[in-house]
C-alpha cells in the first residue's frame, strides 16, 4: 500500500488555489492513505485564517474551507507529537538545520515509515518546500513535488493536444 505524507505546504493546496493544487486535488480524489502531523492541521487552519483576515477569501469561503479541512483530517493518519516524534524532530533540526515545523513534519513521516510492516508498504513524502524535500530525500524518503508533478501533467496534456491538432 502507498501512504502519502503531506506537510502543510502541500496540504494547504487542497483549499487554496496555487501551483500544485490540481495535483493535490487529483490525489485526494483517489482516496489514498494520507498522513500528517497534528501540527499540519494547525498550520493549514492558520493559513486559511490569515487569508480570510487579509481578505484574500471571504468569511463564507473561510468557514467552508475550515469545515472541509476538519472533515479531511478525520480521514488522515494522524501523527501525534509524542516524545519519540519530538526527540526525532529535535535531532533533525540540529543535524539538518531545519526550521522547527519542517523538523516536526520530517520526524513524523520517519516515525510513520518505521511503523510500516508490510514489505509492499511505501511512504511518499509530499512537500512544496525545497529544503524540506531535500532533507526528506537525504533521510531516505521517496518524495514528490506536487508543483513539478502538475507541470508534468500540464505538459503531457499540452503535448497530447498539440499532437491532436497536428493530426
């Protein structure tokens, strides 16, 4: 089974249109196993609230997106901030010079990966932040950059349309 770990920079694209949103929407439509640290829920909610305060989204949109966020969270594999996760995050922050939240996300993904028992289970780390992706890859995780994946999707779709126009 494939498990996707989404850090907040990737997860927020589900509710806010930006580069990578199409890919994230496609991922959610497939109903895969998705995981995130409990910190991610707070980060995404904070982003939505800041967007509403800045009037980038109206109050009704904020309330709707906040409700969707809560509903999505109920289907996530929720990685709590246990002593194991905190200690691992502290070590990652020190050893890889990661920001605190990034260290928590990477530690959470590594803890989840260590608990996968089936030899066919695989964890894929999804993030938009370059430093975090590099640290995840250096830690042995498979990574996906949803923005890069979306560009590839668009390129493939554009190429197919071009071929049809030439035919």
